[in-house]
C-alpha cells in the first residue's frame, strides 16, 4: 500500500534537468516486478525541451533511467549527463 501512495504522490511532478531545463512531467513509473525497485520514469516531454525532443519514443513519451534521478521534492531533478539520447 505504501508503494502505491508514493507513486501516486510522484505522478504529475515536474521534471527538471540539473542544468535547469524544464524536461517534462512524470506520467508513470516502470517497476521491476521481482525486486520492486523503480527502473525508469515515463515522462510526458515539454515540447520546448530540445533534450526531450531527441529522446521521444513513437508514442511521444520519454523514458529516463531511475539512476538519473538526483533529488525529489516539489519537482524531480535528473542528471542530464546520464540520460541517453
């Protein structure tokens, strides 16, 4: 139950890169079913973000590895260097 509440609190949070770029908004999480660990963030990209535009999938969303997350608060800060294009 606690995991569900945490995921619900994160949903919709703004994603910002460590250099201040407005990357997008968190839509969902990919969680490993065996370990229960978060693997990737599924993000609705900001249309003005060049970085997000380069990473878009066919469905228009962007996947970012959880290892790229630096901090979570009012928004989620991700390390731009660790994201693959």
